[in-house]
C-alpha cells in the first residue's frame, strides 16, 4: 500500500468510528433504568380467566363489597376484591372470605423493570417522582378504605383525603409535560371524581386504590 492510500484509509476509519460507536451503544445512550420496584397482593374472586367471564363477575364482586376492578396479569384476567402490600394480610382476608363461602385467591403483581427511554422532554427523576407519588396515593386510598370500613373516618374526612388525592393527580398531570404518564393520570383522576360523587363507599375507594396500583404495574415509559 502506498503512503497516500494509508492516509486515505486512516481518514475513512476516523470518519466511520463515530457511526460504529453510535450503533454499538443504543441502550446506554438511549435509555435508563429507574431505581424503583413495586409489589402488590390482589385478593381476587376465582373465575375463568377470559375477559367476558371477568366482566360478568365484576358487578357480583362489587355487590359483595369488593372492588370489582379487573386486572390483566400474565395474559389472564382477574376480578379484584382488594389489594394489599404484604402477602400475609392478603392471605388473612382470603381465609376470612372462605369462611363466608367466597372462594378467592391471592395473586402477586410485581414490577422491577422500569426503563425510561431518554428524551429531552422528560427525565428519569421526573418519572421516578411520579411513580413514588402514585404509590403513596395508593396507600392513602388503602388507609381510607380501611377507615371507612371501621367507621373511624366519616364522610367529611373521606372527602378531604380524596381531595388531596385529586390535587396530587392534577399536579402530576401538569408536571407531565412529555405525556409519559398522561393517559394513566387522566384515568386515575376521572376515577377519583367518580368515587367522590355522592356517598363515599369503601369498595369504590378500594377500586381507586387498585387502579393506582395497576397503573404502576403496567406503565410504559419506553
């Protein structure tokens, strides 16, 4: 090879290197993993796993005082009665329902792989803050539903708690400039409005709680 060809080959190598490096680093350059995980334990009414059967049973579960919200996990539909944050609480409720001839099962829903595609419009910190807020709101609803069942929280106090939940969701929606969570937040806000309309029932608050939990499990940030 002549000296001139060596120079031309070297220049070509330098010019193509950035392109090669760009294609070799798509994951590190274009996405980031959020330091967040969540797990919930749904007490679900036993039923066939198709959507039609689940829909027909949802109103029945609601008439028993359960949430009646349908979740989809691993390709199977479940009609939820309630949601808990540790397995022992969920198992205790399932056992209590069995005494009343209500056959239920405990289904674990968990999520650890929260990966955010990097964008100029949204940051990992913003998404992480939103997920933590939604999780906290779900716990608020859980405590509220328990308080209503035990008659330790009256309607005025319940409305105040739900007002705080609604305000927090509105704040998240305003902050979600890139629309990463916009659809989910709007749905949660609409459900919160429905729960607050008229007399506040614990089963409706539990439904809202499970919608918040389900949003975390199924959120798509990519």
